[in-house]
C-alpha cells in the first residue's frame, strides 16, 4: 500500500537561473531517430507500394515457407482446407471476411515456424452460374448451356483470383496451385467416390418426395432453402365423407365426415389416405348452425382451437378412442371413383394443431411417403417439373400451376366440402437463388443413405473443436440436431451444368446399370477430352464400347444414359477427397455459420461414408456482413460497399485490420465508413510506432546483428522490463491466435504499443537515448530491435503490407520478413524486473499527481519507505544521500532522489522540493550543479568529449 506523508513542494522560482541568450545549439550532438520510412503514404503511393510488396515479397511467401528447412524441431504441417466460393461474379465483403480470416490463420502459423498447406478452390457448377451465364434463355441445348457456363466460370475465377491475390492472401498463385470442381482430375475422383459408395449401398436411387423448385425445375437440398417468414397460405378445414358401418355411432342415420386441416389444398387431388393417432381421443361433434344429421370427427384436444379459429359452435355427440378409427374408409373429395380410401394409424399425427386427422398425399410429404411405403399404397404424382398439373390430374386442373391457381381452383371445385377458409401468414421454404416458393414433389432421385451414417457422423463430430469458443457447445449441439433430423440427402439435380451422374438404365425395367469398367472408361474419356461434355454430345452407341455393354449384360440399344447431375453440395462435399492427400484430415475448415447445414455437413457425411472419419479436426465459423443499421447488404437497398472501394480509399491493410477487429466475435459484422476509418487510423498509429522504432535502431547489418546476438551486459531495469514484457506479449499473442480470437490480438497489440512500449519504455529512456553514451545507446537499440521484430511478428498476419514495407527499410539486403524466424529468448523473462519497475511506476504516478505544472526535472524527492524501498533500492542502491544519476531518477523523471530506510512495517512516504540550479541545455535533465559557468552537465560533457 502506498500512502503519501509530509508532502511539500518548495517552489523558489527566483533561484532558477535562466539560460544564456547566446546558448549554444546541441542538436547535432543528439541521437535523434532517423529513417527514410515515411510516416504516411498518399493513395497513389500506397497503391504503388502495395504492388511492389505483392510482386517482390508476398507472391513468393507461400513457396518459401514450403521449402523452408526446419530441422529436427519441425512442426506438423497445418492444413486449412478452403471452402470453395461460387465462380459467379464480383467479390463482396463476405468474401473479404472469409478469405482474410483464413489468411490471418495461415500467416500466424507461418510466423511461428510452421509450414501450412492451403489450396484455394472454386465451386464451378450449379444453377447460380448456369442462370447468369445463359440469362435463363429458353431453348438452349445442353452443349450451349455448358459452354457458356464454363466460360462464365473461368472468367469469374480469373477475376476473383486476381482480387484475392491483391489482398495478400497467402497461396501459390504463381504456380496457379488451385482446385476447381470442373477440373477433369477432380471430376474423375468424384465419379470414383460415387461408384464406391454405390457398391457399398450408401448411394441408391428411389422415388421419394423432395423439395422441388418449379422456378429452377430441379430438386433442392435443405441447404439450398431459405425461408420467407411472411408467406401467405390458405388455412382450410375440409370435410371427407365417411362410408357407413365404419363406426359404432349412437346417432343413427347421420352422415359422418372426417374433418381435415390443410395449408396446401393443391395437393388434395393426390390424396390417398387419412392418418390418425390411435393413442389420441376423438369426438363426433355437431355444428349448431348446420344440419343436425351431419356429424364431424376430430381430436377432442383440438376442439377448442377449431371453435376459436372458425367461430363455429360445436356440440359433442360422442367420444371415441383413436383405436376405433382403423376400420374407417372414406370417399375422395375430388375423384368420386375412389370410394373406399383407408385410414392409417401414424405416429406423426399429433394433437398440437389441426384436427388430429391428416390428409395424406404420398407424393407431396415425407411422412405421407413413409406411410405409403409401410402400407404399400401407390405414390401418385400429378405435378411435373415446372410445378404444373399433368394429364393425370383432374381435367379442370390440366396445365395449371399448383402455386398460382392450384389452391383457388381446387377450393372452388370442392366448395361444398370447405367448412372454413382463411389465410395463414407463416414461414415457408423458398429457392435460395430464385427466391420463389418451392413444393414437395415425388420424383426418381439419387440419395445418400444418411441413416447408415448419422451415428458415426455424430460420434466423429463430438471430437471436433468448434470456434469461437463462446458459442462452441451451442453450435455443436445445433449441428448434431440438424444431422439427426436429416431424413435423407438427395444428391441428384435436373440441370445441364454439372457433373453427370454416371449411370445407365435399362430401357425396359428402368433398372440402374453400372459397374467399375464403365466408371474407368468414363474417367479415361474425361481425362483425355478435358470435360464431361461428351455425356451430352455423344450417343450411347458412340460412348459405350460393346465389350463393356456385354460385361453389363446388355446390348447398347437396350440402355439409356441418365440425365441427372450431381447436387453441387456433393461436388463441394467431396473436395476433401480431391485436395487432401491420402488419409489426410484438415486441421481447420473456416466458413460462415450457415455452413453448419451446408458444406460442413456434406463434407462430414461424404468423409464418414468414404473413410469413416471426419475431414476436419476443428471448425471456425464467422458471421455475415451488415450495414451500420444492421441491414443485410444488397444492391436493391443501395448499401453495398465493395472491397475494392475500401482498399482504394484506405489501403489493403486497413481492410484486413477491420476484418481482424470485427470478423470473429459477432454473427453480424458491421461494415461502415466509421469503422473502416477507425481501422485506418489505428493502423496509422501502429505505423508511427514502427517508424519511430525503425528510426532508433537504424538499418540491419551483420556487424550490429552479431553484436546484438552476443547480448552485451546490461544492468538497466528498463531494458529488462521491456524484454520480459516481450516474452509475455509473444506468449499471449500466440495463445490468442491459436484460438482464433483475432479481435483480441489486435487489441493486445494496440495496448502493448500504447502502454509498455510508448507510455513506459520509450517515454522513460528518451534522455538515455538522445543524450546517453554509446554503450547505453547500443543497449537501447538492442532492446528496441527485439521489440521491433516482435511487433512485426505479431502484426504480419494482420497487416503484411505494412510489415514488409517497414522491413524493407530495416533490412537493405532485400530479404522479406516472412524469411525470418523471430522468437523471444526464455532468459528475458524477469519477474523481479517487472516487480521493481511497477513499484517505481506507482511512485511516479503519485509524484505526478502532486507536482502539478512544475517541470519534474527540477524536483528533489526524498522517499521514506519500508517494504517498497527494498524494490526501489535495486534502481538506486545508495541510501541516505541525494542521487541524481540513478535509474530511479530516470524512471521518476526527477532531478534527484534520496532514499531513507525506515521501519519495514511502515508505508511509503515521500516529500518534494525544487532544485535551484538551471538544467543542462543539451539534455534538459541534469542540473549544472555548483559550476554555474559550465556549458553542459558533466554527463553531456563526457559524452561529447568521447564523440570528438
């Protein structure tokens, strides 16, 4: 505890002698920092400088770290597998967040002496590219669509690759070491994987209801859905006439109806059953404003909800157990020829909403389909790829869109059976690209058998680390839940731009025809021709050798080619197999949090299926960019800020600094001029610090490096203090980098510069630096060189352009910072030095509070202390007499200190007085003492004598 006693400041202004008017100038004798490293750059000069750094330093950094010799202490290679962005347009801020976070991750590994493996990739297939390339024009052949889509993707890849490179992304851009999902080698690997999974029964073809996009005319995976929370659907209660003798009804002669609630009346033509739950209780009710001979069947628990929704008053006539409904049959409300349709007991029927009776159309619902499988009833689909009723539908619906006129036409046709109709605003799935509603539609598709993979995938996921740590458990539980809920994975699509599913079918039976020889033949054609276009351009007679057809047990004329392509999530989900070597597992996947239902999950399932392990050891997820009002960035809102605009205005490092500061801790990442300007200003302050340090330490040259490595004896506690802090700083920075908390990395760097470097060390050693002797100057330079190198090490992952530019002024040989291995020495760690300095700094704060406006170098301080004095004596061993040249004086920045020993149990006390001699005109620290005629203090005189 520090307490101040006997404080007094005797200010005798008349006794301080004024400096002589013709005072000599000493500027040339001062060791002022000197450097050509500019304090700031104009926009044009900055762009020029960035281009130079890119061409001469960053472009070769990836190759250099691959070839670097690590010796016996070599760490395992860190593998970051790149989630491929779509090759479909200009880059936006989401790309910048993702790629820069990945780059920071890689660079921090390199700067800590670890080799990294990173191969940038692109997702080149799929509807988004096809629509942009073809402008959605009708009537184009598959060959035309594929040609245009490929050209569009190649152009987008080149444009995106150049911009990624301009951000300083660490990769082997010179060798063009990238992967693309339309590369022949990638596709061949994918075809081999598909066949392997097919042979093991993990891939199969079946008729199932899937999400179908009429606007895109293709099946969609759950990851390709978005949800319109304000979608309007009809909310309709419909009656189905029951056949007599199905129930033991107390009211004789009554016509009984099953009451069903639906929001998709357009599916009623496909109705084939009504489902109930045998464990529920049901009631027969009479509507008070309708014929007393009409009775309606529904779940008793939902009666009050029904009355509230319809405003119909009901009278309960009879209560029935759910088990009594199994023998009921009913008449189809539209197809009058169907008069004995069944009731089925099904567990998916609940009493949480509706009526407890569920209209069942196996072609348009997953649960409905499972019922049809169990009960062996046919699946009737009356809707085509465009979402239009086919000729199998009732005549009044032929050619009509189910989403446009389907609901009103059906409701009009069954008007007498509609008990109540309203509108419901609810969340409804839409196509993620066209933003149009989707439907559930049964079709022949290819599926991965996720039931056989879920338990193994869940077990593997339990071992995966997830970052940020604050949301790790919530994120893992959410992904596990989504995994368990996934019924199956539809991997086929009905488009032209993609990888064809390489199967043949029997013309007569529709049976799948496939073997290893066919796959090998197709892969051989693919590698020789460079694409799979031949699947569309060649006839099967041209494509299939008779020998392979014979092995398959068919004549070529009896076979047809499949017309489906792979889901792009199967493309991207298999990238680990093409990019990672052998059984290699990536150390990290880093993507937006939406990939929990997308790439993370598809990659996990394919890897579990193919090799029974997860493809990643850790997942890092980031958020999405929004404007300062929290709105999603879009062209229609006019709030889009492109990365190019930012780099042109503020520089690439400012963009990277903003990403590090804001890209890891929030799921909504705000993009605003205010935050970007703040990033640029913070970076400018860092630049100023590097420039100052660079000015002090000068240029690197072998002689000085050797001298510094010898570590000259140095008793200065200030130097020890900074070196010990460097050890802790390096450790803390590495720890934060390793857990991907880059916002805290940036804050830690700024805090270290502002406090330990600027406010304490640089501020307190200025006298010694500017006016001290060569030995002192060398020790300071040695200390600040270590500080400069450590700051460069911490900054290089975030601001590589600034570090490499600064380093070029430090090392005139032309070497780059990425060629250095910077490591704090363990013997720098000095807890005693930290304790001593902190004790002195506590005293300094008290003195500053009391001294007011007085120049502290005029102060004489007397310190009386018990326990604290033991620490302060290490800075000034002399006891009892005033001392002017101790390190304690330097730290307190006072003219003299007299330390007086007191009882060990006493608290610190000090007193202040002013000195009555003028200060040295050269150093402005030491007084001229008794010799009033001396031009400088003794210290400065001796220093200048040695220099002369």
